[in-house]
C-alpha cells in the first residue's frame, strides 16, 4: 500500500502533468491575455505614481513630455485590457444608419436609369430627368 506522502507526491505530479497539458493546448493569445491581465493593473498604478512623483521634482518645462509618455503607456495598457476582455466595438453612429435607410428607401421607390448617347448623358429617376452634353 501507498503511504500518505507517496499519495500526495503522486497527486502533485499528476496535477503538474495535467496543468502542462492544458498550457500546451492554449493559444498564444490566451497566454498573453492571462499575463497582461494579471500584471497590467499594477503597472498602470506604478505609471500613475511615476507621473505624480515626477510632477513634484521635475521642472515645469519637462513635465509635459513625461506626462505624455506616461499617459501613452497607460492608454496602451488599457487598450490591451479592452482587447482582452472583448468589449464590443463601437456601434455605427445613428445618423449614418438613418441616412443609409433613407438611401435604401429612395432606391426601392423609383429606379434610376442612365442613358449614354455619344456626348449626351441622360439620368432619369421617376419624373425627374437631367441631360448633359460634353463640351
């Protein structure tokens, strides 16, 4: 029979094997997501602290450059976190949807015809007709 120590060692070894199997089948995106997800928040806090501390010690002429770099780095990390969490993309602006719907409705009512005869082009839609000539 097995001793309790040997049983624990066997379970630990089996769990390590299972964990490595899972890690071997995960994609690079999943691995990177886990790492960034675990470490991004402390980095964001550290960068904000660096920005605040630098404002106390740096000259006012160098401060915009430091704050710009810190804010760029923080925004990049926040962008990565948004990509990882899978937040939905921005919806199309409502006015564009309205305009597209109006265009679709107009296109369905009266078909447009274009007739080209030599230098003369005639465009007709419903009762309206426009004729232009080259020259």
